[in-house]
C-alpha cells in the first residue's frame, strides 16, 4: 500500500525552536539567581508548565505565564514587578526569533511535493506558527496546515482523512516520540522519529522499536529514500 500523504511536525522538525526556550530558561534562572538555585527553579518551572498545559495549551504564551507563576512561587510573592516585566519581555522576544531550517528540510520538501500530499501538523501558538511558516518560505509546498491544541491518534485520523487518503496511507515525521510518532502509529500511519538535539522533557515517550510502522531517521534528508523503500 503506497504512502500518498506525509505529515510534518514543525518545531524542531522543520525549524529550530527548543533552543530558544532553553535560552530563555537560562535567562530566567539568571534573573532569579538570588532566590532559587537553577536546578530547583527548572524543576518548579517544569511542574508549572505541566500543570498549565490544560489551561493554556502548548506554546510561548503558556510558557511565559508559567515563568511568571514560578517566579512568584519561589520568591513567596516577593519578586519585584521589574523582574516580572523582564520575564514578560523575554517571552515577547521569543516571538521574534529567526526561522532557521533544520538540516535537509528544504531539499526533502522540494523532492516530495510533486509526488505526495504534504500536511503540516503542529501545536503551539497560532500567531507564532503562522509567522514561522510565512518566514520559512515553505508555506506553498503544503496541501494542508493543521495548527492543533494537542496531538492524539484522533488528531491524525482527522488530519489524514481531511488532507489525504486516511492514516493507513500516511506517514508522520517529527522530533517528538510522544506527540508525533506514537499517536500517528496508533492512528494507523507510519511514525518516523527524527530526533533533535534539544528535547523538551514533556515530549518524551518510550520508543515503539519493534512496531512494523515505526522508523527512525537522523534528519529529513533521509526521508525521500525511506519513502521509496516502504
Ligand atoms: Mg516538534
């Protein structure tokens, strides 16, 4: 059965993203250095992010609010308003980071676009994802764009029904085992893991190493060859 449709994750699959979060986290730790040791602070921040996902969803806005919340917590309410203002400015700055494509991305997309339907399936802030897609110059290659609040098996079933021939004839590639690979395989698609150097802890999951529809590649440059081999 031929794969006709290829779903791409965006952040840390098409372009760098997590490293900007890591940079901002380092700045956050420096701003609160008088109040909390960095390891403890990162633990509290991650706990706040996990707690807040259901309220704010994925993306920079929710991350910024979690930094503010953590700053209030670790200082027991004594964090100066000037530091809150700096944290908010750091969050806004993240919306301006340059769009820097990952290795092999452009060649892969150009190679596959004539023969496959390409669908971008991403979480994150709507405006930020639209900005990055526009700046990437890749927008015209995609037959469908899905900016979703979460990635479950149902998300992939719906997206591949809407933009392709169903999940059974689709492949999803991304850097998150938890969001891109495992639920896509559960929907019946191929799930291709393309790990990135910087990983967010909340995107980890066990590798479905023996599943017949699981594959792993080093970068997107290897995807056209993999598709031809299926
Ligand atoms: Mg990603």
